[in-house]
C-alpha cells in the first residue's frame, strides 16, 4: 500500500469537539477489533492513555507488541519505541506512530555518525578493550551499532546486570546515550567516579578532571541526558524535606548523580509505580519523574500524598505530541486503508539491533 507522505494535521481535527474525536476513536477500535493494538507508554497524556490496550515502559510495550497477532499497531509513545516495536514484530504487522514529531531529545543526542567517529577515536586510545552499551532510549541505528560491535541494550530496570555483563566482556564500556543512568548504575556497582569520564560527541573528546589517568577510566559516558529528569535538583529535595520531614523522595535514575544520592530511593518507572502501590496508606511521596505519570499515580492512590519533586515541571513535550487529534486522524486514515506515518526499520539495521536486544534478553533472567 502506498505510504502517505508526512503532512500537517488537518485543521478540522483541531476544531472538532472532544466528544466527536473520542467517538471516532471508539468506532475505529470497534471496527478493527483484535486486528488493532494501541500500546500506551506510562508518560502518555491522560486523554490518550484511556484508549491504550496495554500500558508499560518502552521495552515492555515492544515485547507485548511482539506477542500480539494484531495486524496494526498504533504506538502511543515516541519514535524510538515504535522502531523497537517494528523490529520485534513480524513483517506482516504494521507499526504506526500518530505523529512523527514525537521524538526523544535524549535519543537524538547520539547519532550514528557521531558514534562511529567516537568509536574510531576511542579504539585508537584503548585498543580492543571496549564494549558499547546503549539504553533502549536510543535510535535503531545506535542499537544496531552496539549489536555489530559485540554490545547490547539495557533498560533502567536491568542496567546493573547489563553493566556487569559488559565489564565481564571487556575492560571498559562506552555507555550511550544517557550519562546519568550510566554514572548512577556504575556507582551502584561500586565503580568510583574517578574511573568514569564523559565523551563529548561535538568535540569528539573525553571531558575529564585534570589529573585523572586515562588508563584508569573504565566507564565512558556519552554526553546525553533526559530533558525532563535533568531538571530535578538537590535543592528541590531539600525544600520538600523542610516542608514535609516525613516525605519520601523517589526518583528515576536518569536524574543526576547528586539527586539520586540525595533521594531515599531511585529506580525505573516500573519500580517507582510498584513502590508507591505497595506503600502504606497516609505516606507522603515526592516523585522525580515525568509529570503525566506522577499525576496519574496521585489520582490512583488518593490515600497517599503524591506530588512531583518539581512543582513547576512540565510533561515530556515530545511524548505529548501524541494527542487526541493525531490519534483520531491516524485511525480515521487507517479505516480508509491509508498507512500514515508507518515505521519501517531497514533489515540491515534490524538484524544488528536485534543482536543487541537479544544479548540483553539472554543475559538478564
């Protein structure tokens, strides 16, 4: 079927009433039945997540897509998530992203060209002592690079296991693209900060404190970050504790090292959800992660005081590009037989990227 070229959302979807958009989406779900799967990431906005058939983090959703027999998967998340879903599903399944502008600033901080250039420079420095690891919050091309060079993927849930795995393969690792998750994970494994250095892709060089011996560096952290999680600070933690001495502070490991060290607990999105679910009634929680999820947790657990660590935090802007209008538009077109914003990862990239994903899945039980 001919792919429609990316176009701007028709204006009438902006002026359409919420009731009509909701009705059209329900009609499309009824029309396709089991042939349609709508996965929704935990950070999705509330008006969209209500239509999700399954919810979860990025890799969990991609794995659920792989187990589904649905012919059409309309992924309510961001671009790299839809790429992973496409790579893990069969060729007969079609993955669509309601808005191609729903990218990820962190994933975009590591391009394939930058990574190839960095690898050349680093191997000149360290020889065959490096293995690349990439967070699943990366493009398919970066996953493929890691797969091709003996590396693997990781999630925030299995980061410790995968960093340990990597350091059993080689003396050093290149951690892409989030420096904070890499630093926090390595530190949790007992690796001192003095044995870590940041790689700046723009300067194509290591950023390190004076006096550090290059030979002692074991963890090379790509200079990337999550634009949401980097906005949480130690001063916000101190303010919450001054206001509520019995407040529990829980944050995502994409936050800075200083924030993670100052918090009471840190863990993946799934970990945060589980901890709050299991917490005693009446407990107070300041949560350092995306605002849509924090608001949802507060609504789901009215017996607990749950609020954002940063009261002025905005939702993830790129994730929020998947809105009611774009979801409705995508499903309307799909009913007409038009595949708008189809995600197709080339086979050459898919093959190597799946190597990286498979190494992770085989290494973590």
